[in-house]
């Protein structure tokens, strides 16, 4: 007799309790096909329209260095300002706007034609014949009609037979509403000998029809074949031409070859990812079809027989052979028979988030997102790009989100271990990061890897945090939801993480990815601008402003977004509402249906801590906020500058320190709850952190309202006037940071505290070790009190967030210019060859015209000066000289708007020349108009000096350009 009793078998959960989740992956594949095709079509059209690659010339003229990295090239375009797009519009030929769309539409029409013709081609290739040709007596028809009714198909398919196929199998093919089930000759011959096997095979194929697998599969196949036959060869031909052309340029050639190699690698990896994702989807569909056939009465002995004698048997012993067999299995569209057999008895594999599935989904989504930006990079496409980016963000998080919800639901219903979401978040985030490495948005065309790949960990952290939140919210919902279906709760949770990820993904696509290339901001320039713009001084103000200069580039793009308040609010307001529900009792209807009549577990209420315990942590954090704010005001009272200088640096530092105090109190509350909460620590910590931030900001607002009446605590006000309206601008400024970005930092702290607590435990406990106990039902007044408290908090946060989202005047002035914002260290000094090529491009694309016009106008003035009437006849000067003076003024403005000369020393001389011409032109015009001979004479002397200096400057530019004309 065994010493231990076997554990009772766990109940089997309906594999479609929350949907299969395969439709989302199919959608992602379709998006990737469309974006890849659109990107390649766009690139080919651009090459055909601009065969001389003048666009690269504009980049060179802007100062882009082909030997630099992505950051240096990008900063050169930023420094050029509007001059680069103006150069592209003026000199770069483009195809009509409708051409790329027409080509893409033609590809879609070709894919539709392939989809339409595939079934006919498949039938001819298999030499199929009608069923009556092999069953003239009609013995099979009644049986097949019965199986169609069992499968619940409203429209029966056409049955055909492939007599030449000796295998005992079948296949279904066709197009929308016109499907065919092809029975192999071996299966028809086996019908009498093995009727149950025949029935199982046919039901399996009918399950594919019931699950709508055929349309999506054949649509994917059609797009895939058009891409491989029409799009990819054209793309490879273009790359081959680029490689051939790159051999002729010693300057652009290395960068072009590296860029083409990068594109080839991306294409190969993308094709592999698409094939792996497609194979994984088809394997999953096969498993679902097996389970449906079994549920409709198919005999499982057919799978046992195939597992014992089929080709997909277990791998032979040996680590290398097992690894090779596992790798080979990834590329197959049908799972091995032993795995299919195991799924019939325990379909746990359908509920587990697969690492490969999530990794490939993350990587392909990133590639598709980068291609989407390439396609929609024209003027006026910003709105469409933002909408499509938000939709893509929803698709990215829905794939791992649905898998986590399914895994949590199964674990709760079967008493298994509750997944934490860490694994799903890790593999999804890793896929997103690897996808970024494969695209050109972080590495560019000059290097294989970005300068700072560690910045990509942001994607992993965001993904892990969202999936951990999803796992805990899913368990909370599964244990407390009492509807007929669990789908509304899942959709609510997915909508929440969609809002959050859409915010962060849009930030990453627009600004965040640049941190992988380096630091794109000049801290010195920002600090100096703050010193100029903000009056007043405080102790060590330069060091304080230096800290601001380092933090502002990180905080401003995401911290002031009007959507960050909504994204943060959903993370803690949704869990807060859990305290407003009555304790759950009994078994909900959705759980009974999911278990298919098996005994359902008693889903008791979630083990949320009492709300008063959360409020204790909130009280501690709020007290820290309020005491810290009072102490801060007392200290800053001793720094008070005169009243007229309190609204510059002094006020900025005051608001920043208030924000830091609120952040410290919020993180304290999050850490306390993260360390003490036994269940749902992240959700509980977020509730505590959000409430603390709200109360801490409210306390700071109350003290600010009374500022001027607090004696030794007065900071900004000079007189006692209690006016709530005067602190509203401060609340508007601090709210997105305190109840926006601060909440995400609190979530990170809570996750760290939870991990630390788990690491220090001597004995780990799983969720299944002790079933949750809801305890005694709360008294009605307690429930009412909780509802009132939660309702008041929710309404306050939503009202404030809505108010912050309203349009408001953000007008302001700063002395910071683009030139000061760009870090000079990130602009490398070009080599002599590159400098010569840049100067040559500068001349060809507008610089020569400016030089010619400047020379013409100066010579016209000097020629007119040779006439003696210039200084004696005012009318002569107004007619012969004044137009050229005005032209030189306007030319100086045009020159300032154009690219600077690539050589910095020559640019200094060139700019000084035009500045002197502008001043002389203004004096010339004023002297003529006002009749001031001395002013006019001084302007003429300036023109004489300008005429003497001009040849040297122009000769320097021409000589530099001449050295580069043989290099590219």
C-alpha cells in the first residue's frame, strides 16, 4: 500500500472560458504584413522618384555625419530646424501621394485573388472528385450529414474525396461561405474497419469550420504568398542596387552597406518570427479542434493509436536530441501526437502563457510599430499615427493580458498556483526590447547596436509591472465576479492596461527611444536659460538649477501629458472599488459553465485587508506629507527674498520641494502596504499610494491657500488673503506629477518591496496552500462607510483629472533656443572627407544661390558708389542703392533660416558677413529715408569693407567643397 494518497484529480476547465486568444495573434500578423508591405512599397517608390538620392544630400547639408551614430544624425536635423524639410520640399522629387496607396491596394487585390483561387488550386492539386464518385450508393452521405449536425454547422460544407491520398486523414479548405472537406482515400477505405476513427477525423475537420479557422488561415496564407512573391523580391533587388551603388562612394558607402546589412537581418528575422507565430497559431488551432471533436463524441482511442504509431513520438533519450526535437517542433504547424493526446485529458497548455508566443508577439509588434512610423512620417499624418499607435498598444498588451487572465481563471477554478504575471511580462517586454534592437529607431544605419541598450529595460519594466497588476486584478475579479460571464471583468481589466500602455508606448515611440542612443539635451544650456528666465536667488541656486536641468528632459515629455492622470487613476481606482462589494458567496454561473458540470469550488471573497488597515498606511504617508510641507515652509521662510523676486527661482524650488515631500509620503505608504499585505500587495499599495498623494497634495493646497497668514511659515505671499483660487495654478502644475508619474514610481516601489518580502520568507506559500477565507460578513454600516469613502475618493480624483485635461493657456516664454538645447558633445567633429561632402551638398542645395545673390547685391552697391552723385543726390541713392540695401537685409534673414555652413569657423565668418550686411542695409535705408548723410556714409563704408571680406569667405567655402566632389 502506498504511504501517500494520490491527490484528487483537478477539474477540467472549459478551454474557451475567456476566449482562445488566437484571434489577437492573427490580427497582429495581419498588421505586420500590412506595415511591412507598406514600408517596402514606400521605400521603393521613394527610390524610383529620387534616383539621385537628393534626400541624403539635404541631410549632409544639414550637418549629418554618415560616420556618426543615430543621435548625432538626429541632432543635426534638429539643429537645422525648418531648413531640412524646406530643402526636401524644394529639391527632392516625390511621387504623387496616391502612388504608394495604389501599389498597396494592388497588393491587397492580389492577395484577395490568391485567397479566392487557393481552394481551386488545392482541389486540382489533390485531384479531388465529388463524394458521389466514390460513394455511388450514398452510404457516406447520411453519416456525414449527422456529423455536420453534431458540429452545429448552419451551412454544411461540400464533401470531396482525394482517391490518390493513401493516408487516413482529411483536410478542409475553401473560401468565405464555400468550404470543402476533402476525405483522403485511405480514410474512406478505413471507414468500415474503424468507424470511430473515421468519425473522429471528420469531426476534427468540422471543428475547424465551427471555429472559423479557414478564413483567417487562408487570408494569412494569401498575404504571406503575395509578400514573398511580389514584395520581398523587389525589396531584395533594391538592397542589391543600393549595395552596388554604395561601392562608388567612399564616404556614404560604409554607412549604406551597414544599413543594408541591418535591413537584411531585420527581414530575415521578421520572416522567421512570422513563420514561428503562424506555426504556433496553427498548432493551437489543432488542439482546439481536437478538444471540440472529443466534446462532440469522438473516440479518444484514435489519438492513442496515432500517438503510439505516428511520426510525432517523443524524442529519443539524450539532451542534444531532445533540444533538437523541441527546436524542430517549433516550426511545425501540427503538434506532436503525444502532446495532442496529453491535451485531451488536461488542456493546461492552452492556458499557460507560452514564452515563445509572448516573445514573438512583442518583437513583431515593435517591428510593426517602427514600420508604421516610417509609413506615416509625412506632414499632417500625426493624428492618424497617434490613433494607430494607441490601437497597436492595445493589441500588444491584449495578447499577454488575455493569456494571464485565462491562466488565473484556471488556477482559481482548479486550486492551482496563481500566476504572478512576472513570466508573461518578462517575455513580452523582452520581445519588445529585442524588436527595438532589430529596428533602426535606436541604432540607425551606422551601428548594429544602440549606444545605451540598457535604456531598453524600460520596456521590460513597464511590461512586467502591467502583467503583475493584471494577474492580481484578474484573481480579485475571478474570486468576486458574480455575473453570467467573466468577460466583462476581463475587458475592464484589459481596457485599464490598454490606457496605461498606450500612454507609455506613445512616449517611447516619440521620445523615450532616444535615450537608447544617448543624452540628447544640454544640461548647461537648460540651466543657463533657467538662470536668465527666473529672477531671484537662493542658496546654491546654480547647483539646484543644474539638478533641474538634468531632471526636466525626463519629466516633461511624460510628466505633463494630459493623459497621465487617467492612466494612473485606473490603476488604483479600480482596485479601490473592490472594497465596495459585498462578500461573495456560492458558485457563480460562469464558474459552473466553465467546469462543464463538474463540482465547482466555493469561490469566497478576496482576502483584501480591511480598508482601515490601508487607511492607516495612508495616514502615515499623509502625516509625513503634511509635516514635511510645514517643515519645508518654515525653512524656506528663512530664505525669503524680497517680494518682487519670490516668483522666480525661489518659487520653482519651493514647488519642487513640495512635490518631493508628497512623493516621499506616497512611496512610504506604498512600501508599508507592499511589505505587509498578504494578498494583492500591488493593488493594495497602489490604493494606499493614490490616496496618500491625493491627501498630501490637498494638504499642500490648504497651506498654500493660507500662505501669508501663517507667520513663520509664510513663503510666497506677502499679505494675509485666504483665496483658494490663488493655489489652483500650483495644483495644475503638481497634479500630473503627484497623481500621475508618482503613482507609477509607487508601483515600482511596491513591486520591489513585495519581491524583498518574498525573498526573506523562510517558507513560501502559494495561493492554493490555504483557500481564501472571507471572514464574517461586515456590518451594513461598515459597507456603507466603505462605499461612501471610496465613492468620495473616486469622484474627487475623476473630477480633478477631468479638470486637468481641459485645454488651458500654456503660453510662456523661455530664452532657451534649439542651439542651446543641443549638447555640443553629441555633435562629433566630422572627418575632412565628410566635411568636404557636407560643404559640397550645402553649396548644391541652396548655398551657392545665397552666395551668388549676396555677391550680386554687394557688387551692385559698390558699382553705384563709383558715381559721384551717390553722396550728393538723395534721389539717385534712393533709386540705385536703396533696393540693394533692402535686398541684403532680407537675404540675411533667408541665410539665417538656411543651413549653417558645415565648417564652424567658416560659418562664423559667413554669419558675421551677413550680420554686417543687415546692419549696413538698415543704416543705408534709414539714412536715405531720413536724409542723414553721416549714417548713409557709414553704411557705404561698411559695404566697402564687406566687399573686401567677401572673396575670402567664399573662397574658403568653395575650396572645402572642391575637396569633396571626388568622394561621393
